[in-house]
C-alpha cells in the first residue's frame, strides 16, 4: 500500500530520496493532517450552526476563530507536505495547533463545550507527537511549554474565574493535568529512547552487515584479483608452452636440416676418403711408374749410345739394357693393372673376387710405402679364395687395413698376411707389429669419423666403410690389439659357390 | 784430357745405379752409395767428390735427410735430388734455402743433368 501511495506522482517525487522511517512518518502525518482538516472543518461548521441557535453568539467567537485558524494551519501544512518539506510541515502543525489550543483555552475557553470541541485538535496533535519529535530536547520543550500553559491556566482560573471552580477541585485537576502531562512526556521519552536504542542496534546490525558485505566484497575482489592473476599466469604459461612448442618445432626443423647436412657431409667424406686414398695412391703410383720408366729411359739412352758408337761392343751390356726396358715395362703394366681395380665403378656385389690377387694388388700399390718401413710375409694357404662380392670394394677394404697397419708402424715393421679355409669360410688375417690400439678405443674404431690420426691425415671413415662392406657380404671383421705390440685384423668371408 | 767431375750417386735400387752408370760414365767420375748412411761414409771416403745426386725415397734415411746432414758437414759441395715424386713443399723449401742446388725428376733428362753438373 505504502509503495503504491508513494509511487503516486507528486508524493513519490517529494519523498523519493528519503529513508524508510521518514517516509513512514510522512505517510502517517499526511493522512492525519487530511483527517484533521476534515474533522476541524466539520467542527467549524457545527460550531457556527450551534452559535446561531444560541442567544449569546459572542461567546462562541473565539472558538470559531481558533477552529478557523487551525484549518488554515492544516492547509498550510498540507501545502508544505506536498512541497516535500516534512520538518516545516510537522513543526507547523504541532506548534500551531498547540498554540491555538492553549490560546483559545486561555483567552476565551471558559465555556466547557468549547474545550470539548478542541478534542479533535488535541487528539491529532498528540498522535502527531511521536512523528514530529525527533530529539530529547523537543520532548522537554513540549513538557515545559504545556506545564507553563497549565500554570497560566491555573493562575487565570484561581485569580480571575474563581467563581467557576472550587479551589480544591481546581488544585486537584491541576495536579492531575500536571501528572498526566509529565507521565505522558516520560512515556514519550521512554518510547523515544527505546526507539533510538532499536535504531541504534539496527544501525549497528546494518553496520555489521555492511562490514561483512564489505569484507565479502573485499574477498570477492581479492578472489577476482587472484583469478585474474591465475588467468594471467595460465595465459603466460600457455604462451610459454606455445613458444616452447614453436621452439621445439624450429629445433626439429633445425635437426632435420642438420641431419640432411650430416648425410651430405657423410657422403662427401666417403667421397673424400676415396679421394684421400686416391691421393696417396697417385703419389705412390707416380713414383712407382716413374722408377720403371727411369729404367726404360736409361736403357734407351744407353742403347742410343751403343748404336752411335759401334766400337764399344759389349753383349752383356746390351742384354742388361734390354732387360732393364723389359723390367720397366712389366712393372709399369702391373701398377696400371692394380690401379684399374680401384677405379672400377661397378657397385654390384655379384662379381667373383680372387682375394689372393686383390691382396697382391694392394701390396703392389702400397709398395712404395711398405718397402722402407716393413717387411711383408704372405702365407696364402687357402685353396678356395674366390668370394662373391665387388672387386673395387675388396681393394678398398684391404687397402684401408694395410694402410692402417703401415701407419701404426714407425720402422722395422712386420706385416703378416695369411689366408686359410675354415669350413665354408675364407679367413684372412693381417697382423702387424705396430703401436696397436688402446683398449678403450678398440670398440670405437669402426665408428664413423673416429680416428687416432692427426687432423687432416685421416677421415675416420676407412674402417667404418670396410666394416659395412664386409657386413654387406655376410662376412665378419674382428680386431684384436695390444698396445705397443700390434694389431690383428681377422676377416671371415663366405666362399663363393662357384669357387675354383 | 781434363779430369772428370767427381760425382756421388745414391740410390737404393741396383737397376737405377747401373743405368746411371751407363748413362753418365763418359762424363762423370761416379761413386755409388746404397742409402744415406752409406752416402755419408762414401763422402768421408771420397773427399774429392764435388757433386752429390741422391734419390729421395730410401730406407733408413730419406734423400732430404741425408742431404741436410751432409750439407752441414760439407757446405761447399753441391747436392742434387733425383726422384720419381713430384716436387713437394719440403723439397721446394730445401731448394729455396740452397741446401739443394737443383731437383731432377725421374725419368731423368740426361742433358739437363749433364749440363747442370758440368757448368
């Protein structure tokens, strides 16, 4: 109901911003004033009519005047209420009504009937009291004002209208009025105090609730901050992971590239190992070929001299010179033959390979290097020495092993090469008395790029390539070595089915 | 007749020594050694030798090692290297610091050796 009323246009506008208690006060005050206005208007009309019927019209005048004044006060009050000024309206109606009432009583209210008519105003004023009085001081003022007025009334009746009342009854009435006024004020004070305490406790309760709400808000905002922080952390972690992922992807690509590079490098190194072997080879071959060519050349020069100077005839000398030419030619032919084995480009593993002649070829090619460093002992005991494979590759294997043996020897070396048949296998053993291989290195010697030679001298691929060549042919290659004593390489190969 | 130039030829291969003898016996008075050690002995023995021609690759001691040692003992004598190998950095250095007067390559050019030694 309240809400409907205060949602009504003007009233809502006026009290919209005030608190609930003030609204309630305004609510009751407003209707009381309207009620009071109608009541006092009715009283006015009835008093006027009564006055006409009575012979002493004059006596009624102060009463009519007072009621009229009260009506005016009510109208002004209503005006202030509608304007929204609750304080002015409240005070106006209270003090206005009370003053008019007392004024009427004191000036002309000796007629008991006139006092009865004021009942409405007293009722309205008293009802309004709790609504208007908002301080303890006002309660005291109300009490004091009424006591003063009561005293004035007592004095007036005692001294000027003593004929109307028995002094004892007057005194008794005065005491009654005084006590009821005092008790009324005390009751009002009590209600006010209780009200204040209730308000205070509710305010405290509200404050407490607000505190809790504030705390909750704080926690909530804290929580929000925490959540935000966590979210940021998570986002960061996520972006970190994303970044990490990206990095991993890049690393992966890099690794893939490195792998490709490595493969390329390996291929190049395999090629360079071949080229290195070839380099050693050509230097050796050049020397080897130049030597027999020197025989031929020298023999030619000798023969030239001989035929220019016929006097100097010497059969033995001619024979020697011719023999020199023949030896030179044969040696050159052998070297070129051996060289051809290396330059073969066939990659198939289906050739019949004569291991003995391959070993001889390799010895011939390494002759220059072997000659001044080591003595080679050959014990070719195998009857079946043909295996299926690739001639060029076998040359590579034995060239590598013999080169390593030579590199291990500093001087006065011995290299022993033996072949023999064991069951279906051809076993080739190459033993040297070089500086050997350290115990901790023997497992690594077939690893690609592992080398004990100084940088630039070895690629570390020789034995790795040899190992894979032998492996491809279903053979095995083993290394036994003692440091400072020498190394034995044992190669086992399946004998070719079409062996001789 | 003018006395022939005395030459020491060092080579480990008999065939080479004999062919050298056949080719140059008309021009030089030739002594032979089989390797560096032998060469040093022969130099001590035949102090009148003025020109020494050595092979490069030999057992015990390389031609260059022999020449380095011999040159320090006999700085006035002239040393030559005769080898089937291509000229190497080591040989180039020896030529540059005058340890070796000239490098001959096998198969040799007889006229080149003859004119160098006789000049």
